[in-house]
C-alpha cells in the first residue's frame, strides 16, 4: 500500500479517536447521511437488518427508491412479490448470548460480506447502563476486549467507554456506550469475529431479563476498505444488526 494511502488511514483513525474524546455534543450532523448524530443514516439501498437501530431508534427507516413490500401486491392481488434482495456489502452483527447473574460475559462483534476485505472501523455500541464493561484502566476508560479471527492482521486497536458529555438520547434511555476502533495495513480485515467485549451481568439480574445490544451512529463512525469508499461504509451502516444478552 502506498504511503499516501497509509497516511490517509492513519489520519482517519486519529480523527475518530479525537471525535471520541469530544463526542456527545449532540449538535453535529452527519456528513455521510445528513442526519443528526444517533439517527439512522439515509442510504439509497433497501433497509435490511433495520431492527438494529442506529441510535436506538428501530422505527426509523432509510429513504429508498424501492417499492414497499406488500403495498402494490396488496392492490393488484399479486402475493408472489418478494422483498428486495439484501444488497451486497458488509454486515456487522452483535451476538445473541445467554448468561447468569454476576457472570463475566463476552459479547461478540462479527462481520460478513466484506468482499476483498476492510481496512478501518470505528463503531459505537450501546447497552443498558446496568451492564458494566470490564475495564483495563478506569482512569483512561479503556475497556477489556479480545480480538477475533477477522482482526488477526490488525496494526492497532482500542476500546473505550463513553462516560462524559453523553447525548440526551443515551442519558434519557439509560444506555451505556463503548467505542471500538481498529485499523489494518491495507484490506487486512476479513469476514469473521472482529472482537469480543467483556461485560459483567448485574448480580440482581433475574432469569428471563433481556438486555438489548445495539449500534449507535455518530458522524465519526467508520467502516471502510482501503479506498476509503463511503458507499462501502454506507451499506455496512445500513445493514448492521443488534444482539441480545438473555439471563438464564
């Protein structure tokens, strides 16, 4: 990979980390999608996996130029109409796991459909604030995590808890948030598990309690190949899927 491309990726990661340290002003708008931070960006592709909300708003849908499934079919009696096919592109997914009260659990983040690979990510992940991430350094707010097979060739990565200047949405909905960023030399990222994040289940959690895990869109967020292709990123953000932690 050329020096200029390496410099661009490094600069992007620096910008993401800078944004993390100053995030939460709640007033910025996304240069990618033209929507406020925390909202689901509009992408000119079918909404797939939309139940995993960007910003937690699973009711918000993207603007697409495709017919509503069941709409025209209901008018002309054609029940054979099928939903639009999933667009080709990366699909980010948080795992569905079970755990016992007081247990330390590993929440997996994975990706599929990356094609020839990916080079850089910067992602916010939310969870009910009664869940607590296991910390490496409380003062530095660094969170314990374990890289997965998709991250085998990473050149750098870090995970941090967002504590200060949280948005009204996170505060009002009693959500905690961590930020994970990682980069490679070229498209070194592959399909598979990106990382596992360590959390402590509350001791007073009850059997059957379900903790939703989700993505939270901020304008600093990234998921790109080494061409810094914003369309590649937009598809990844449109299709990402949340997960759950269920108490035994």
